[in-house]
C-alpha cells in the first residue's frame, strides 16, 4: 500500500500541512503584542468606520433632530399605509375574481 503513488502524495501533503500548521501556531504564540501605535491606528480606524455605519447613526439618534423627525413621521404614517395597501389588495383580488366568473 505504501508503494502506491497516491498514498505517497497524501503522506507528503499531510506532512507539509502539519509542518505549516505547527509553524503558524509557534509564530502566533511567540510573537510580541501590538505596539501602542498599532493599537491607536486600529482604534482610529474603528472610530472612522462608525461615522458612516448604521451603528454610528443609531448612536447619534438622541442628538440628531432631523433623524428624530424622520422616525416620528415614518411611525405615524406606517399604519395608514398598511391599511390602505391591505384594502387595495383585497379590492384587486375581488375585482379579478369577478371578471373570471363572468
């Protein structure tokens, strides 16, 4: 069985795989921690990403009067729009059923 080519290739593949796996574990375990500059760059990037994300917008709802007005308007017209769409859907359904039976 060990004389077959595919078994030899499999053994070589597994040996190389485990070598690189062990090397990665050793390198990640023994590396130094991030420097202060790297940590500050990471935090700066996270804060700049917050400005244009949905989470950043959600955090600023309390301070943004325009956003509060949009939310209030959308909540006040949501129920009437849903009711009108339900009535329109039922009306279209009944109108099409009446045409089919004629």
